[in-house]
C-alpha cells in the first residue's frame, strides 16, 4: 500500500464517519494512495479538538473536509 496521504479522523458510532470512510476509501483506491484512519476517542487532545467536527479529512497533513467528503474535490486534491 502506498504511504498514507489521507488522514480520516473518526469516532465509533458516527454515521457521518461511516459515509466519509466509504468515499475516502473509494477515492484512495482510484488514486492509489494510502489512508490512515484515526479514532479521536483514543487521544484526549484529538477528542477535544475534533469532537464536534468529525469526520475530518486531511490531505498531506492539511485540512481538507469537515462533516462530509466530496469525492470529486478529494480526487482533485490528490491529483493536482
């Protein structure tokens, strides 16, 4: 698997996270990039920072989307 270019912050029981995960994984497979998923409940700092914003996606460590992931926008970020 390629190095992770996408980071997806999630938490258990989050239905928006489930949807975002599907989009992120599909686009990552198309673009042959890796995904790192991080459960914010395992880190107090991440939990405080992202509790009311998840899912959050980063591309190459930079903020990309909050709440919803637009597949085309993500694809463009990965290919530009």
